């Protein structure tokens, strides 16, 4: 099978991570892969914020849990040592699509590098909430931008976890 297709089929949403931080060279490759993602009308106006600060990760994790009214044992960031936030101008007509494409590219890059990752939206809900205002400022997300989609990444604590079974009965061909 083609290596790219194999990576796509192997990608999964990891649910537990080791505390080991991602190597800088791997982080650079992951971010470069996100930047290489397609953008509507080639605007290329997404921004990437890489969060590896343990205290900020804890604040985001706790903020999400509070926003969701989830039990204290719930860990919305799954213990990942890195959170990558994609953001785009508030008035960007393609913000969701552009950021989603970037996150998918980064998830595939993480998989190709032997790392675990998971696509998340809940951090953006917290960051953009009134309760997350201070955290958003600490993250230095550019003025006039809003967080759109996120990726957590790190070394998978349970690499034996298989990707979820995909429903393949979702296609029709019109010829």
C-alpha cells in the first residue's frame, strides 16, 4: 500500500499520552505540515500556537472541564504534553475549513512520526469564552483572531489502541 494512504488509515485519536515532550525536530515537521495545508483563496491567514507550558495546559484542561460541567476525573486534554491551537481572523470566510485542513495535516504528520494525536474543538470553546479570556491573552493569539480547531500530540501511552472502525457505507457514485 502507498505510504501516504497507509498513514491515513493508521491515524487514530489517541486517548492517553506519556509525559515526554515531543522532540523539537518533530514539532517543526508537524507545524510545517499544518502550514502546508490548503487554504480558501490561498489566504494563508491561519495562525498556530504551540502550548507546552504545563501550567497553561492545566488551566485549559480545567477550564474545559468546568465549561462542560464534567466530573473532576475527566481529562479533556488526555494528558498530552502539547496542544496546538489553530486560529484565524474573526472575519475569515474560510476559517473552519482552513484550520481543519491544517489540523488534519498535522495529525497525519504526527502519525507518520510515530506520535499520538487527537483533533479537538473543546479547547477553542473555552479559549473563546468569557472564562477563557485571560488564558487567550496568555497564549498571545493575535488580536482580531479566534481559535478554531486544535490538536493534542505526544507519545501515545497506549499504542496498541487501534483506530476506530470506519463506516464505509457512506458513498454513492454518480457517473
